[in-house]
């Protein structure tokens, strides 16, 4: 899904993109929070390998009601 979103943005001429999403939503599909974040980062890295002119970042929407533990799974900037 991440590669598809980045591909559509690239095709539209976007060269600077900030993705925002809530990893907790993907736990309903059976992923852990960590797996969800890693999957999005892997998609971003794979797309950028073929499109180095694209600058993109990831903003994690961490909902307070899920507690402070969510901050522990967030990756360092890569």
C-alpha cells in the first residue's frame, strides 16, 4: 500500500511527501505495532531506492488512549 501511495504521488509530480498514519489501525489486520511501522518504512525505503529524488517522511499518529508504550516502538530517524 505504501508503494502505491508513493507511486501515485510521484506520478502527480510530488517530490516532497509526508505520510501520516496510525499504526494501531493495522493491528486489527493481525500486525503488531512494530510490524506495522516496519512495513511502512520498508515500502518507503524500497520506493526511494528507485526514486531518489523523492523526499518523504513518516508521521506516526500515536493515540493517547493506547498509553506511552507506543513511543517505544517508534524507530529512530533513518
